[in-house]
């Protein structure tokens, strides 16, 4: 009888520890999406954790180890100055571009580019200034006089009479005797060609100050990148506070929509009782699925242990007694 009680205690202890071994795998189903980086809000359609936001912008924004929010493009990673969701755009700075501190000491630069397969585009509110261009290779002429005389060559000319060249933001006299002209490259290749014959360049965007619109535009250094917000019915339902207030995300393996909830992930919205929250769990932000590999191994080991124990139990004439029964 004593051995039977001992075995019951051992079995209970095994089940107890097995339960807590499996418990972390269930808790690991949900990893909350970070909502800010370097003080900049991270909202849909963006995410800095894999599986958060829209798959269209997967791995586009990066929160660096130093806590700096960066935009990843084919030409590099650029510090993000701000993100607007009401007027969808991102402002980034390019450390390789000319700035007021450079003056006439032009540094080697590289063209800023975007992945054309994404939902990003360079804003028409950007102006590009090029410095010390070779007039043998670049049409450097004042507009609109040149355009009136040669309308067919107007789009190919770099405007030497640009307002921004004559009124550089923050440092009107920084260029000294160096030349300046304004040109809007329509493609990355045209930008590369300009830099081949110009010493350097910089980007200026027109920021709305909010005073006396529409005459409230203020020029500042930086690159404005516009983006689209893909709005879907499923995402709106997921975010609806009356339906659970979830976070829009996606399955990192299939990129199918997922609503990230406090108790797991759903394919509709958090309070949808017809959907089992733990039946379809994607690997969100690197977390495990519903049952971890360690849990499966533990269950298998436990079953193997009980079978061996049963085989070793003494049996007298094929009859279990109080001295040799397993349960």
C-alpha cells in the first residue's frame, strides 16, 4: 500500500511539472507589437516586429540597437525624423547629402533610392539642389526664360534661378562662390547621371507650418517619402474596440491576415467566438506556435517512462495485488 501511495505521488508530481513545462509554449503565442521607436509612433500599416502591421511594409522600418528608427531602402538605411499618418508620409535624413556645415567642402555622396515594388514614392514636395555641376554635361539655365526659348528641353534643364538656390534654408551664404541649380529627377538613374557631373546634392521638402494656409510652406532639409495605407474590412474589424480592439498583423509564413489579440491570434477579430484563437497561430515576431517542440518531447518522454514502469512492475500469476498495481 505504501508503494502504491508513493507511485501516486510520483505520478502527480510528474503531471504537475509537465503542466508547467507546457505552459510557457501557450503564453508564447502572443508577442505584443512595439508601438514606438525613438519617440516616433509606430501604427498600422507599419511594424518594427515581424508579423505586425501590413506585409506590404514588412522589414521596411527598423528600430536599431541604439533605439534609432530607420527606413531601409536599396541604397541604405536612413534615420527617420517623423512619421505622419493623417497626411501619410515619412521624413528621413540622408547623412551623405550636403548640409550647411559642409559649406563649399563637398563630400562624396550616393543617390537616394526607393524600392519600386513597395507602396512608397518620393513626394513631389521635395526639391533637389545640385552643386558645381559641369555645364558641358548638364544644362544649367535659368527658368522660365530657358523654357520659353527651348520648351522641348525644359524638363532636362537644371534651374540656376531657383528660389532655394538664392535662399538656402538656414544658411543663405554657405555656398560662397559655388554654383547651384534645382532639378527634380524622375528616376534613380537620372539622379545617378546628375551626380556623375555634379559635386554634391541635397534635398529640401516643403513643410506646412499650419499658419495662413496655403501660404504656410517652410523649406527644410530632408526627404519626404509618401506611402499608402492599405485599408481592409478585416483590419477595421480587428481594430474595432467593440470587437476586442486587436492589432492588425499577418502570419509570417503565409503572410495571411491575422488579428493579434491578448489571448492569441484570430483570422477575424478578437471577440469572434466562432473562431478558435489558438487553432491558427502564426509565428508572430519570432514567437513559438501553439505547442512547442519541447512540450511534445516532454509528453513523449512521459509516456515512455510510464510504459517502462508498467513493464517492470512485479506481477504474480497475472494478477495485480495492492502491492504491485500501478494505479
